[in-house]
C-alpha cells in the first residue's frame, strides 16, 4: 500500500519542533511532507531537513477554499491544509494527516508506535473505511448536555486517498452548528459520517500516553491522555471506539 504522511505545523512556539521531530522519527520510512504556511516557522526547519533529508516542505493549496464557504472564515485556511493531503495523494492509496506542532505520544519506543500505526492502516483497508482518527472527544460532555458529544475529529487521522472529499459541500452551516457548534473542517467530516455519506471511525492505542498540548479539557491534565482497557483514565470509552 502506498502511503503519504503530512505533518501540519503552524504554531511558532518552543514545543513545535519537539513534536515535529517525534513525528519525523516515527514516519522516517514513509513519504513525508511538512505542511507549513508560516514563513517564520519554515525558516527554523533547517536542522530537521539535515536529520530527515527525505522529508519535503510544502504549503497549503489555498484554491481549495472555494469548497469551504460554509465554514467560519477564520477556519477556512486551516481546512485547506487538511484537504491539501487529498490533492497531494492522488497517486497514493492512503495518507496520514497529523497536527504535528502540538501532539506527541509520550514514549521513545518508536517501534511500538509504528506497530500501532500499521495496525490502524490495516484496519482502514480491511474495513473499507474512508477515514480513521485518534479519538479525542467521544468522552467529552458539553455544557447543557447529558451525553458525550461523540465527535469525529482531525488531529491524528488516516484517510483513503480517493475519498470524494468534494462532497463536503453538501454540509450546511446549520447542520454543523446542530451537531457540534463549531463550523470547522472537523464538523464537516463529523456531519458526513452522521449522514451516512462517509465511513469514518475512531481508534485509541491501548496503554500508550498521548499529549495534545492545547487541549484544555479538565479531565486531561496538561492535555495528556492515557487509554487502557477501553477506558480513558476512569471514563469508559463508547463501544464504537476501536482499541488497537
């Protein structure tokens, strides 16, 4: 199976290169693209290319914004970055799209992480999925709700490269707000799953710790997640979440 990896970075902060280097090492045997639209940050990547010379620097295809008019204007550029993976992977079978400036597995055992990633790739193929994403939010209960929001999200996501992503124009702003409030690209994909248009599932890696630095969900100290025996700390995961 031909696989691409896109490592999105935008935040020009101290932990950005630490997170990016983790993913570059994890995916060192893949065809890897650093997706960066921040010129000042791009200038700081020289050392990464010395250590990982096969990686390539690309920017987002801003022409794709024409498919994203139903999103909040502040969310459209970020969305074009996610869609750029589809445009750049026309000769691939699948690709990873990673928020590589604020996510990291808290381990140096890259062999274990790689083995888990390969299992996710095989699951995508065996189950004919359109997308498969690390679960961040299924356990989160929003203010005023009694049930978890069960949201599908980007962050650490794997996609079938030939997904007809242009179908996302079928999702209206009202639909996004009804499901998740936020009119962003995550909400669009969530709605396409809810409508039965795309087959999107979520996974966790059993007994691995993960950090999403900017996640302020109170139950996640410093944005750190740990999944074990189908629980996120003491919270039971929904049945539909796949444990790998």
